[in-house]
């Protein structure tokens, strides 16, 4: 990271998603595929995901699901219907997104969801407390991806599953790391080999990385679905 500081990156990402939450800017991704589970229009209108991590898991009704970078809550609300006797936790670093998600939950009577303000490198979640960790085009925005994955491993129960839709780059590609490109989900993307290394070093096993439908990013960038087990 030579062009901008980590503090600048974090502020730029928060600022961009604050504007998305308040309607001052548009989504940078095309609308992502739905898992077939409805979510409130208020959440869908500010969703900026690149895929469908919920399609990669099969939670039971009593399970706990954690969404990293939950934004306006679209995947949290979808997951909440799949775990009707369990709960879904959303963690996001942008206060405006958390406020919007909480308002939507209250308006529509979602009683098994919990939106928490926090960085995904420092999750406000107990260790070994969730069955599934999902994330939708957010880990690429994090300056410290290895720490994100270590945190995901920490909060999962033994045998728990990670399911991620994200953006990666072709081997050898060096994305432009200015603030605008980073906030557009491209500047922070890493090669799949590095992604796999971070997963393995965090302790994950049964790692699977599959291509996903392209979602409006440049040719050198790859939309991927990633699953792994603790």
C-alpha cells in the first residue's frame, strides 16, 4: 500500500457507503442475484453486492448467521427467513448503513436480526458463536484481508462454514490503488492464490473457489464464490 494510507482508505470507504445509504450516490455493482428470499425494498435499493453468498449455504432454522459488511441489510433480511428460529447478525463500519438497517428491521418487524457497528477486522462478536459467516463484495474493501479471515475463523463454531461472494484479480494484475478505484471494489482486489493462502493460514479447510457471473467490473477482475470450513 504505497499511494494512500490505511486511514484514508477506511475513511473513503465509509464516506462512499454513507452517501449510498443516504441516496447521494449510486451502486457501483449491478444488482446481484437473489437467493429467492424476499427482502424489504429499502434494503434492496442500497444493496451493493456482487453475488449471492446465501446460495452457497444451507442453514437450519435454528442456526446463527453473521454477515460481514452488512450494509443496508439485504442479505441479513434474506437470511433471517431461512433461520426463523435462529438469528442473523450484521456488522458494518458505516454508521449510516447500520441506522438504515435498524430502521428497516423495526419497520418490517424483523425480530431475529441484530445490526452492529464495527470493522470486520475487529468483529464485535463472541468467539465460536456463529454457524455461518457470509459476505457479499466487502472483503475486497478491507485493507487487512488476512485479519478479516482470521476473525471469521474465530467467531465460527467448529465445523462452521464461510461463504463469500467477492472480487479477485487475475494473477500478475496490479490494480490501481487510488481511493476511487478502491471504493469501486477493484483497487483492493487480490489474486485467488493470495486469497487461498489467507484462508489456509487462518485455519480454514475444504476451501472451494468457483467463478461467479460477471457483475460489471473490468475484464481483469474476477467475480468469485468462496466457501471454506472451520
